[in-house]
């Protein structure tokens, strides 16, 4: 079991460019979560899917962020027109059932917006 | 909106000592409580959960929950240098709800 796989590990974009982050959950897990981690804000919930359906996107900045889960083997987080304040480590996690269950996190994608 | 606060922000304990981490949450309807640990360059990893009031022990780790006082704690006995990491308390309202993470405690075990 390779665990949750996130690619790329590091991404550098220029201000105003688009960034797409990829996540492959653990096989058989039905829920996928996205979190953002910064020194100042800590671990912030962004959004989650269960059985590929979007369930809660209450943490997503409305205008430039979007997430999708087109199949059970991967999810993407897309940030349009990236800004320096988007610089963070973006963490994907999966769980066997639903919230309240143990989350298994990937190593994260460190996004740096110059 | 759920608020989860942790104290202290940072903690140094000698190798073999006891580390005590605290967490307070704001919503009395919270149901599930987890402790996660994150080493540098990795994602957080679940340490243990506690769902009922009282103590729960797993090896060197003991979690304590008091829902009435909105408080959960983690105690690490016989601390090892490998325990040096960032520790997060995480709270969920129940099945069907997301995990809200606390502000984190940075633990350094001094060999």
C-alpha cells in the first residue's frame, strides 16, 4: 500500500498563473479531503468528496479555487490566477468511510507563488 | 463555527520525561476526537482517537476527554527524541462531518 500519493511535491508558479494539484487516494477509501497548511493559519479544511460526490466545500475560497473527483482513483485541486497568499502546503487525505474516521494524509504539495 | 485551541504552542521535555498537551474545543455537540502527529516534511499521521469521556491508553500515549469542560489532552510517557514533532488535536461533530484541526503544539524531546 503506497499510501495517499500527491503530485507534484513542489510547484512554483508566477502570480496570475494556474496551478493544478493531484491526489491519488488509498485504494478502497471512499472519502477524499483537501486541507491547506500555513504557519499562520495552521491546518485549514478546504473541501471533501465521498464516493466521488462533493459533500462539503465550506472551506474553499469561492472565486479561484475548484476541486474535482472524476473517478475513484484521483482528485484534483485547481487554483486559478494564483496569488502570493495562496502559497502553502496543500494536503490531501483519504478515509475508509466518512468523517469521524481516521484520515490518511499524503506528503502534501508545497505551492510557492512568486 | 468550531474553534479548536491548543496549548502550549511549544514544549521542551527531557528524554524519558512526560509531555502533556492540551486542547479545548468550542462546540458541545462534538463527537469524535483525534490526536495527529506531523514530522517535518510529512503529512499528519493519526496517533489515537477518543470518543468517550475518561482516559484511553495506547502504549506510551494516554488521551483524556472531558466533554463537559470542552477539553481533551494527550500525555506522552517516557518521551523519546523520535516523538519530537508537531501535534494536532482534531475534532469532528460526528459521522458526516469534517475534522477541524487545532492550532498545534510543537514538541521537542531533548536527548
